[in-house]
C-alpha cells in the first residue's frame, strides 16, 4: 500500500517563520548591533580623550615652512633630536641654528668655541665687556648665554669668561674682585650689571656710574639692572646719554617706561644668589609620573595672599595629602645645600608649582618651576607702587604654558582638573613646559645680542 505524503500548506509558512529559531536569531542580531554601538561609542571616547590631551600643542610656536625649505636646501634641515613633541621642539632647534653666530668674512666663528682663522685674512672683532655686580648677571651668563667661567689672572678675586658672537667678543667678569679701581680702563663698550632693588644697592650702582664718568673717554654703556620691586627706578634718568654714559637699560619687573628703544624689559630669572642650579634635560624625566600634584614652598607673611593660600592647602584634605608643603615664618637670604636640594627635588616631583605674589608679582619661583618642567600656577595681580597695571608683561608676550589665577579661590577647580588628567597628558605637558622655557631663554639671548649690537656697536 503506497504511503501518502502530506505537503505543507503554503498558508502555514508565515506561521513557521515565527517559530523559536527565528526569534533566537533576531535576539542574537539585536545583541550584535548593541555591541557594535557600544564599541563605536568607546572608540569615540578614546579619540576625544587623546585629542584633548594634545590639542593644546596647537598653540606652540609654528615653523615657517618656507624658511624650513630654505634651511633644508642649505643642508641645515637635518633632524638633530631623538623625539619631536609638536612643533615646539623643531622651533627650538631652528632658533638655536638661527641665533648661533654665523661665519663672517675671514673667520669661521663657532658658538662658545675658538675661532678658526683663515690664512687669507684677519679680522679684529670689537670686545664688549660685561661687569657683573648682581646675581641677575649670573643668570644672563650661565642660564641665558650658557657661558663658562674661570679664575681671572688679571684681577684677583674675580672670574672671567668669553664668548664669540657674530659681530663682537663678549668678555664677562664677576666676583668681589671686580671693583672700580681694578677693572681695565681701555674698555670702549660695556654692559654693567647692578642691583637697584634697595636704596643701599642703588648707592653702590651710582658709585660705578659716577666712576665711569671720571674717565677721559667713558665707555658707551648698557645697564642691566635688577630693578626696584615697586618700579621706583627714576634715579637712572640722570645717567642716560647725553647726561651720562648709559645708552640703554635692560630692566627687570614691569616698569611702565619700557619702550624697546632705551628701556628694555629683562626677565627676573632664577635665584642664582641662592645658588639655584641649572637643571639638565635628563633630570626632568617627563615620562615618569610625579609624586606630588603640587608644591608650595614660601615664606608666609600675615594678611597676604600667601597666608590665604597656605591656609587653604593646609585645610583641604586632597591638597594636604597630595601636595608638598613647606613654609617659613621669616625670610632667609640664603639656602643650605640640603634645603636647596629639597627645594629642587620638590619642583622635579610636582606637576604644579603654586606661585603666590611677593613684594612684586614676578617671582623667581616661576622661572625655577619652568626649568624643572613643573607648570606654574601664577597669581596674576598688579604690583603696588609704580609698576605697569599689566603684570607679567614680558612673559605673556611669549605665550607661556602656565596657569593664571586672579584669586586662590580658583585653586579647588584647578586641582579638580588635575585629578582627571591622564598620565599621558601630564607627560606631554611637562615636555611642553620645559621646552617652552628653553625657547624663551633663546629669545632672551637674541634680545640681549640685538640690544648690544644696536646700542653699543651701531648706535643710531
């Protein structure tokens, strides 16, 4: 007997498609779609985080592509560093190349090196003497010009150094042996470095300037001066040409008379009088996380912003446990080797350095933090006295990678952001801070050479 085969009715196919198997497949498809959406969202978050970590690098100095092309054609476009952080590193290298002395006719001049004379010609470069009677001169010679010193055989109790520039020789003298009666009198071009911060220091500076005017042929002179913290520097006017020997003045702090013609602003720099050292690049160690979120090491005076800041970091649990805090009740003029080592270590181990204003809003601590790759948090307030109402005028002109605050009530928000920043972002920031400071010093070196050239060698 033949077996009957029953065929499924076509009307039953839609009902079968709604079976358990099809429902399971749809569920799995939905799960896959959700996973894809989640993966895309996470990828977008990672991209945004990476972008936010490096977007500030766009503000770094940019290379002139035309000038870069010319340098490459001249064989000077070679890579000379092992890493590149944005375009700031390249800008520093380019600035180093441009600011180094170029060869002049008859002589191959090298930076901080002995000239190689060509037998075909001989050139006598003019000598510019630098007599340093203030610590700001040490900052110029050691930190800006990177010059070396040795004992002066002609002046007991003095040191001497020499650098060869494109158009002149710079001879530096410093130390207690550098006194008016002993210095050479055949000098035609002079940079005199003095301290004008207090009335007593001003008297010493005037003795030097008065003595120069007793010479039969006084040298044309540039005054590089640590100015008064309230910008009370009017005494200098009586020594300007034609009344005196001064052709130009390089002056610290925001003196309102700075015009880039006679008066030029000069950075305060690090406290070389306290023996603050030159911090090398390998000490910064940008890739390693730092121990402290911030540091505060100041002399606290009553009823000042410093006491307000100290009170906050002492009472805030996060700041107290994550910042290096060390304060003094009275000012100490000098540091011991141990206390200076502790201070430098705190800078090198801190992501931020809190920089409250002192008698003047410009403080050594800002430059010291920059040299250590620690971002300064600067109190941006005007100084009492006769200074310009725009504080930190010189530094702001060069776009520093710092944090400005008008009041220390802003500090909780700043520390809150620090808790969210990634290690990668902080590493990039350390590199940017230290490299900007190197670039800034190169710009100051260029300014110094320019003022010397225009005011002493080619006066208008």
